C-alpha cells in the first residue's frame, strides 16, 4: 500500500505566541458563526497526523484503521490514565475539532495542527447534535462519537491562552464542544481533505 499523501513534512509545533491568544470577548463574538455550522453534513477542512510527541504532519489523504486510528499516528502508543489498563484509550482513537472553533480559538489554518486533533471539519459537533453513539461518515470510513470528554489541558493553555482554555472547557464552549470530540473507529477507510463528513 502506498503511504498517505502529505502536503508537508513532520514538524515540531510548540508555538506559545501570546499575541495570537484570543480574549474571552473575541471568543464570545465568534459564537454565532460557530453555532451556524451545518448539522447533518459538512467538509473535512484539514487532516493532521501526529508521528511523534509534539510533531505534526498535514496530510492530503489518510487511512483510518481500528488498530492505529489514523495509520502512522501515535494514538496507539499513548498511555491514558482513564483507560481500563492504562494504555491507549479506545474511545479516543480519532478526535475531530470544529473548523469554525479552530479559527476562533487558534487563528490561521497554518496554526490549527497545534491543537493536536486529527480532523478539522466544518460541522456542528455540539453535544445536542452529536450525542455519544452518533456515527459519522468520513470519506469511506465510519467513526462513532464516544462519551469520553475532550478537554483542554495545560498545553492548550500555553499555546492558546488561559481565556481560551476556560472558554472551551465551560459553559457554551463546552456544550458546542469547541475543544473537539472523541471518536472510535467503526469502519476503516480512506479520508481526503475536502471529503464530506456526514452524520449517519
């Protein structure tokens, strides 16, 4: 099998540029646009693979598998204190972040990989629209939304600011899942940037 096409080589991402940190007021101003994201189907805007800690590869195409999440990603090498055996958490194989939330919190698309999510989609991923158990078609793959919360952490605060961390973890930011949503792989397949993402 051929390796997934890449639009950039693996790079380290440790950007802590405080001039790009959004204030609570700026984040609140973005909420109407984020709420207007399509609920039933949207578009995959960016695909990112994490080949090592803090390293990112932007892909034009990725394969999703039940063993690795995105093939070549380090999900299956990452320990989790909330998994049954302390190993990789099966309910966090794939993470999807709203492209509108990424633009509001992070800024230019070139910085989105800093968040560490694998897919950035123009889609309403709120709790109301995508409860745990909802399934999404990405290209010819299928993933299922899990109940495992996806929360901002110390790295998120360092990269995007304390206002952003507080905003995505509480209130409407949490309800809209501005930090993103965890999923597990149901059906392996291939996903390309620009592919539709559809609520099944």
